[in-house]
C-alpha cells in the first residue's frame, strides 16, 4: 500500500512539472509576439489599378515603389508592369516585383520576396472593371502561387482619377521551408487567404485622343488582411497597411 501511495505521489509531481513546462512554453511563445507558423505571402501587396482599360493596340509601362507593414513586420519594394490592350474593354498584363521584408527579428537567410505574375482586366462599364491575376514567386519560406479576384471602381476623366478596389486572394505554399529568425523558429508558411482593398488617385499628365487614359502619376494606399493557421491558436490573422507611388507611360 505504501508503495502505491509513493507511486501516485511521484506521478502527480511529474504531471505538475510537465503541465508547468507546457504552460510556461505557451506563455513565452505568446509574450514573444511571434506566431510559431507564418503565412504564405499575398501576390500583389503594392498594386495600384484604375478601372479603365487600354484601347486595343495600346501598351502601358508602369513602375511603382512602396512599403508598409504591421506591428512586428515591415516591408518595402518595387514592381514593374507592362500591360497591353487586346480588345475593346480588355487588357492583359505581366508584372515583376521584388519586396524586402523588415521583421522585428532578422530572418536567417534571405529577406527578399521575388515574384512574377500575369492577369487580365475587363471594363464592363466606363467606371467599373473586374481583374483576375495569378502571381507566383519564391522567398526564404519556399515557393508560392497566389490568385486574386478584384472589383475596381473609378471616376474616369482627363485630369485626376480617384479609384477604389476590393478583392479576395489566396496564397498556396509550394515546397515550403521552415523559416527562422535569429531568435525564434517560426516554422513553414501555411495556406493563406484574405481580403484586399485599395484607394488612390491617378493624376493624368498627358492624354490620348481616343479616351481619357494616358500617361500619369499614380499614388494610393492598400489594406490587406491575411488569415492562416498556426499550431498554438488554431487560426491567426494579420492586417497590413501599405502606401505606394508610381508612374505609367501609355504608348498608342
């Protein structure tokens, strides 16, 4: 009987120690401000688009730079885009981008995200358009592919064009790698989905006879929500705010 009591006492002490270690580990993880899993990146975090499409045969070349972030992660980069009018109310585009991450704790390995994408935009109304884009890329966390669907509205005119957009995207990791900072093992990126909305202004500097669209300065802000799973909370989310500015040259 005495042996049984001693065994029960030993097992109770071990259970308390294990429970305490787990509790302390979770508290430290929460206090560090870092999720043990990270999410797959959205494809176009600094994109700026107005509703009007290029006329058939026209080509536009745009370069945009910008940056933003949230509480413990900043980013900045540049994107270059070429689009072409294929038919009335329809244009297509190719886009390249490079984005530099600036986390609170430096990453082990590269902090750059490189991506390339393609998409189409259809203007079903002089002031409204749908766009569909697919972006793929790579970073320290491996590869990813990110499709996006967006509705764009703008007041088209020959002087200054205000615009707003709202969209939904998903981001799918490809051969994901575990990512670490100098102090924390974050784990591999997980499937991510979310919303995106932007607001901006295109200042027209030159017009083309056929319509109001021409070369111009473009600037705006974007808000992006990211929803993903991690191994502590089950689900997590981030909201990123970014600003960008660029210039587009349109060639008839």
